[in-house]
């Protein structure tokens, strides 16, 4: 048994916020179960549970849903912790040599998810038929409603993934055309289902961002190890007793009016603001390491 992704017709446009004039925009939705404010399970985790129930093996179940053995166990541990009761148990010995089984609670969870998924799909279909461009609006509502402790929440599309010996390099294309680089583990890429063309968001704390000013040569000339060097102009400076919050509107590389420019915020000392001569409209460069970027997806 398997659980297909809870979606209706696929979107025809690669821009989630703008419907194409030539192709109708379809609507897709994702269903998540939550426990104590934390995500317990979505389609991928439920599919993993279902595969475990079918195969009786973590290795076989992980292969069936496209996860590594390690990523599968991390997902199981997370579900067991969030559920407060065991959903998956391992047995050793016996006539069959042991294996992995679902608890009755896990089986009931799968049944509940499938029932909710059915109703959720019906809702998405009705909403898609009733409201023009509902898919774009619904996706935007989800991003706007996201709550995290990181000040900078940047939405984009995966441009490339380069696999390394230990970690993977993921390049995210922001709405204004600038590229943001993140370095994450193989397991994170698999667990998030990251792939070229897939929407994702990047989280960067304001305290992790440095600002630089290079009036003569631009971001490309900065001799620093940080991979991310995003040029823009100061949009706002909010001064505190010791530190200032500086918001930088990134330069856009796309046609004017096609996308809202991304804004990143850094927290630096008041002395640094004065030394760099930062004020509204001042050209500046946001600098931060690829390892400082946290990636996430909404489905």
C-alpha cells in the first residue's frame, strides 16, 4: 500500500505567484499532521510508514520511498518522539529472524491521514474551481504565515544541486534573479525532497549577515571566503542603543516589474553603520556563509 502526494492537477507555470496568460494554473495542496505544534507527518512520512507495514523492513521501505537508510531512521525517530508513543518497533530473533513492524497506533494514523487526505483533495479541487488563480494565492498565504526565529525568510526555486563528498551545495534562485548558495547534508537534501525546479525557502539569521561597501568594483571583487555576496541598496536603518538593524533591498537581475526584490536584514553595530556610511539608498553588499543558510520546503 502507498500514499500518493495529495495534489490535484500540476501547476502549469514555474512562477507560483503569477499565472501564465497561455496556460491555466492548477492547484496543489499538502496535508500535514501536527503534534504539540510540531510537524508529525506529511505524505512522505506516511508513505514511509505504509511501506514499512508492507515490507517489514526499514531498508526495503526506505528504497521504496526514495530515502537513504539513515534518512528513513531519522524520520522514524522524529515521528516516534513527536507522537509520544512508538509508531515503529524493531523485533529480533524468532522464526522470521526479526524485522520492523508498525504498532496499532501507526496503522490508525495511516488510516486517519488517508481519510483526511481524501477530504483535503476534495477541498482543493472545489477551491481551484471556484477562485481564479487560487493556487498562487494559496501558496503565498502559506509562505506569509510561516513562523520562524530567523529574521530572513527568502523564497526561491532550486537552480542546481552539486553533490560533494560529505555535503551538497544547493543553489536557490530568488525572485529577483539573484542566486543564494547553501551547503547542507545529503540526508537533508533527500529528506526535504530537494530537486532542480522545486520551490524552497532559505532561512538566515540577521546576526549571521555581514554588510560591506565597495563603491568601485562591486560584489565580485570582494576577497572573502563567504559564498553569498548579494548586492543591493539600503532600504531602512533602525538604530538601537548599541546595534542597528539594516534592511537591504537586493538588486534585481530580472525584467522590471516581474518580481518583487528580496529584502535581507542584518544586525550590525552602530559604529559599523557610521564607518560604512550606511543610510537609505546607499549601495551595499550582504555577505554570509553558505553554511549559515537553513533550507526548508512546504511540502
